[in-house]
């Protein structure tokens, strides 16, 4: 069963965060956009995430700052007052998003199915999708597309950058070499790999005459991590940490030949730009949250640790199971990352040890 046999006049998307998840959602939303060209699309999105999508065409973005509390909720409701949408797609299960949805007028309010719905979302919607059999977050978003009545295609993205963004990216690149971009930090320190591991991989890439770039936000933890990696390297990588906006970072990721990152936004930005990415995972199932087009290149210790922690394989655990072990990322071996670089053609067989 699909919701619409004819294109609706208006669709509202509610997905606030985070960077990786809005990248996944963008692929789904743009499928709606391409199929129903006359349908007006409004997307309620987080303040930071909106910066990433500054150049995305054809979508009206309404920003919400989660730090603004009830004041921000009321301001958003006021901004949307009098607007009636044909359908609201609530693609975020957080209770905050459900509260926001109360002030959005829509004939249909669509949420996740039984497997993926959390934090009481089912009480705030009047329609629910059928959750897909495959675990990936993006497949869950595509299920919304299918439920609307839009034929689902293989994901593709239009996340453009400006020439100014490209110019800034070129200041970190070596035009005569392969460029490896290492984005070492995730949203939480426990999901970061060891500085020693990143440094060893950087040294291996340097030995193959690759230009190695380290990137990150201006946050203190990320700047300190990049400084530790650089101190451990036997050469001096290019330091782009804290020196790019999100759109400039997108341009840099798009121009790089390979990205290495933990469970983080830059890994998924790489997917939007068609750049190969090696994702490093321990706490979350990479088949659920890994780089969509490079799942075969993920280096993960999730499965073995899920078995150790719960006594059963990950396939028998709830969909969003996060592991609780300590220092699990330390179990990722340099040789495993080097092997994926070799598989992707960036390390020779004689140099990957």
C-alpha cells in the first residue's frame, strides 16, 4: 500500500541531526524531489546540519537549534503557523523531534515501523512505514519514500559546493599525488581509533608517496587528537583541522582519493561525494551505520564484541544495539586497515605490512 497515487502538493521532512544521518536522509528526500518535481519540500533540520546543505537546490530548509530549548520550539511553531502540509515524514525518533511535530500541521504524519520506532514516536504519528529487512539507516529512510508511492532507486546525492569551497580545498591538496584524508574523530571519544594507529597508517601512505591530510573541527578534543597523530608520524602531514567550514570540508572530501574515518559525519559526506572511504567501527553495527557504498571496506570489531557481550550474534539483537565495552576501538589492527587500503589500490602488496 502506498499513501499517494498522485503527487502531493507539499511534503515536510523532520530530521534534525546528525551529519551522517542527514546525509542518508538527503538521498531519500532527493528521490522524492526528482520523482515529484512540482511537490514543495520543506525540511526541518538542525542548525549545524543546515550549514552542510547550504547549496542544496530546491528544498526549503527551516532550521532548529536544539540548544534553544522551549523558546526554539515555540519559535519554530510560530514560523510554521498556518502552513498545512499533505504529509510529514518524521524521520527522527528522538522525543524532541516528536514534540516539534506537534506544532506541524499535516494530514498524514508518518513514522517508523515497530522495529525502529523509539522514544514513543508511535504516539505522535498516524501512519507507520514497514521497516526494511536490511539494517542500514538509509534503507529505513528509503522505506518512507516507498510508502509515499515514489519508486525507490539506488541512492545518489546532489550535495554541491561552490568554487570558493573548491579553492579552499585545493590549498590542502597535492595535485601530483594521491590524497589521503584522515578524519580521526567522531562525536564521542570512545568511537575514535588510537592516535598511534592513525599515525602508522599515515606513515604507510606517505611511504607510497601519498599526500596525507588530517582534518577535524576546531573543538579542543579534535585539535589535540590531530596534534598527537602529527607528533607520532615520521613526516609532517598537512593539518586542515579547524580550518574548514562544512561545505569546504565537503569539497576537500570530494577532491580526496580516499577517506579514513571512524563512525562519523565525514565518512558519510564521502559517500555523498563518491569518494571511497574506510570506516572504523566497534560500538555500532557498521551494517546499520557504515558508509553505504563502502560497507565491504569497513574495518569492524563489532560482531565479535557483540557476541562476547550478549552471548548471541548481532543479527539476533535489537536493531540499534550499541556495545558497552571499554576501549573497543583499540582492538582494530593497523594491518586490517592497511589491507583495505591495499584492496582499494592505495597500498602495494609489498608495503602493506
